[in-house]
C-alpha cells in the first residue's frame, strides 16, 4: 500500500489548490485565504454562520470539490463547516442539518449530490443528524454567472419539502458558499412555509459583502 501511494505521488503529485505549487493540498501562502474563522451575516432574518471569506483560492477549492470530486478539497470544506458549527451558538437547540439540494443536471454532471455528500460526512464526524428534506420542484439555472436579481428569480419557488417528510428539529441549512443569499432564502422559505423551524444556516464560505 505504501509503495502504491509513493508511486501515485510521483505520477500525480499533490498540488496546492490555490497556486498549483507541488507539495500540499493548500500551501502556507494560500492558507491565508483559507483559514477558518467565524463570520456572522444575515439573509433577511436568517442568520448565516460562515468560516472563510470567498476569495480566488476559496473559489478554486470549491470548484475542485464540486466539479472534480477531489477528496482533499472536500475535506477542507468539511473541516471549515465543522469549525463553524462548533463556534455558532446553537446551545440548547435540537439541531438537524439540512443540505441545500442540487439540480438534476448538476447531479448527473458531478455524479453525486455535492452538498448532501458533504453533510453526510459532517453528520458522521459530529454525530449531528442530517435531514435531507428539501428537493427542487422545477428546473433552475446554474447560479454562478447570474446577477443578484437573476439568482433570486431563478430559485424563487423552486424548493419544497420532499413528500411525506416533516422535520421536527431545529433546522440548520448547510451550503458551500453564500454570495447573494438567494438560495438560502428560498430554502428557508420552503421549510418555514411547511411549518418547520429554521434557526440558521452554516456555510464554508461567505462573500463580503453579500452581492
């Protein structure tokens, strides 16, 4: 096994996600742009707790995880979200983690539901329950190239509870990044409209200020 890993490193050496330098998944220089802290923002009345400000390095890490399925990038995102869960004041709440759903097109392209996969691993590591209760009820466009108003219109009314699912816990939405807040706002609306109790959201990254 060790020989196989060493040969793999010779053929496919680890490179920094930020600057492509050989050595570590994230080098000491780029670590300054991916160093989990704690940021609190608001999307309407929803509290959003985040770990890392969105930067060029953060963007590359998110893309490496979402589009290329690189486990080391997944781990950076997972560790950041777990860090924020430990920092946010959820004391006394019976929390359950609700992942933001992916579109059918994204799931086909990536071969997985990215945030659901991330939250499943977070749930195993923290022993917090996951409630995969949301789904998309109509097609949505890729949000990455849309402006704030376009994003809001794109996801407006697009989410709903899965049939037969009624979460009873204190729900915490989980996503990789918040930029305009449109997706989190829609997820919170869908849950609240069904009588669920949403107490906040946690993301790995946050755009500052929200766009």
